[in-house]
C-alpha cells in the first residue's frame, strides 16, 4: 500500500538511506578504535557502501561484519605497514620543519613529506578497495593497487578530492563527522568501480 510511509516514497527512501549511512559510519568508527583493525574497518565500509548503500542489497550490519571478518587477516598487516610509514613521514616532517626554522636551507624540503603522506593515504584507499572487491593474495593486491594508482591518475585525483572534501566539511561542521567517511567512500567508489569494470573486461 502506498503513502508517505511507504518504503518506495522518495522521502522515506532518503531518510532510510541517511540512517543507513549514519549506522555504517558508527560501525566504521567503532571498529577503528583499536587502531590495528582500522584497515579491516575501512575495507568493510567500502564493501558495504558498494553493496548496501548504493545498490540496496543486504543489510548494513551483516554486510559490514561479514567483510570485516573475511578481510581482517589480510587487511591488518598492510594497515600496520601503512600506519608505520605515515608515522615515519610525519615525524620527518616535524624534524625537517624544525631544521628549517633553525635557518638551515635543507629544511625547505619539509613539504615533500606531506606529499608522501598523501600519496600513501591514496594508495591505502586503492588497496582496501581492491581487498573489498577481489579475492587475491596480499602480494598481488598490493601490486595491483600500485599499478592502478599510477595508471589512472584521474581516478586517484578524484579520491584525493573526496578525502579533502570530507576533511574540510568535518572541520567546518564537526557533527558532519557522523556521515563524512561514508560520504567520501560513496564519492570515490564510483570512479574506482569504473576502473575495476574496465580492468575486468
């Protein structure tokens, strides 16, 4: 029976979609709290965005935790490697910037470490999206992610834009943090899935 409370009603459909996004984002943030599980959490979020949020298949909780459990062993070591690299680059940034402030010209290269941090973050998105969508060895997933990141710079830039957009909105409107990670994943999933479709053909 139709009506304003019908699931097919555009208003109710939009409310349901927003509620699912908030729920998914909460699951993502909660599963990131141990830090070591953040990679698996991101993988599960991407999988659920693609399966449930965009295509209305399955349920948010079941989709998220199914992917989380299946990919935990593969995602965790790669995430810890990425996290370690990011910490090293961040430390180098502060050290070299301190050298610059002390008057050493060598310190002028400090922005390079920020660039490297961004590139590593973009690579992480490619890797965890690959992990969410394909069953492959960690070695092949890492290699394929690097190849795709380099081969499709336009898509990599769109990922960067989505991440920056989410960070800026969250900074300006902190409460938006309850939606922005999922919104960012939703935004960059379209160009990533387009690349995956081209590669599978």
